[in-house]
């Protein structure tokens, strides 16, 4: 009888600790700040003939803030900066490519039973605006156009408030080379899409993970 009572008490304590841990997790996941650094690849169809960038360019910097409405979905606003330059055999140029996007965020982790406890997956996608600015004497070749971004993040929680993650994203430019009449035959101009791979840190701010 005493053993049965102790077992019930133990299970009750485990249940209480689980509830407390879950509440702490919710409290630290509603708002998150994200910062990531990595590299990029601009698609060749965004350049005029004879001009192309290196296949791997550095840096790519992404800064964002994320808000979860529920455990599985939310929104994110982020800013990204990329720099790429000419590859061997192409006329010389350097380009700053920046963007700002509003995105829908979906976390399917609870539907994926094979992931370890500390791992989470995040799908994100949404519209935005791209700004292209060639450097040096090619500065007049500025471009701006709409884009659509889609990506996948894999997070690993270090503790309740901090996680490290990898993000693979594609920014599709809603534009084409026919949309502008560039000076200098388009040298240094870019109207196209960019593929990004970044590695970053996500820091929880405050609030619950989801609120009904």
C-alpha cells in the first residue's frame, strides 16, 4: 500500500514538473530574434550575356524577428544582405543585393516523429522587395523589384532561450532582364534570383509560445 502511494506521488511530481517545463518552453518561444551569416549564389539568368558571378559568394547576412501565434504557425519579418562579385572570365563587378520580406512560418516538427527532442524544423515563405546596387563606377545600374522567398530551417536548442540553426532559402526575383534598359550594356546590373545558405542563432525574447 505504501509503495503504491509513493508511486502515485512520484508520478504526480513528474506530471507537475512536465507542466512547469512546458510552460517555460511556451514562455520563451512566442517572440524570437534571429541572426544568421552565410554565403550565396546568384543565378546566372539574372545577368546579361558574358557577365556572371562566382558560384559561392560571401557574405550573406540575415536579421529577423519572429512571432508565433500558435505552436505550429506564425509570421516573420526579416532583412537580408548579400554581396557577390564576378567570376573568372567575367567583366569585373561587385554588387550589393539586399531584401526585406514578410513571411509565414510553419513548424511541422510535432508531425515528424523521427526528429530528436532538441531539433525543430521551420518552413518559411513570403513576399518581399529586392534592392540591387552595383559598386564603383557602375552605381547607376541600381535595380529594385518584387521577390518571393521560400526556405527551410533546422534548429537545435542549446537551452530554453537559445538555439542554433541552419537556413536554406531561395529568393525568386519577380523580374527579368527585359524589365530595364541598363547603361553600360548592363554591366554590373542584376535582375534575378539568389540562393542562400546561412548559419545562425535564434534568441527567445518573451511571451508564451501560443495564445488562444
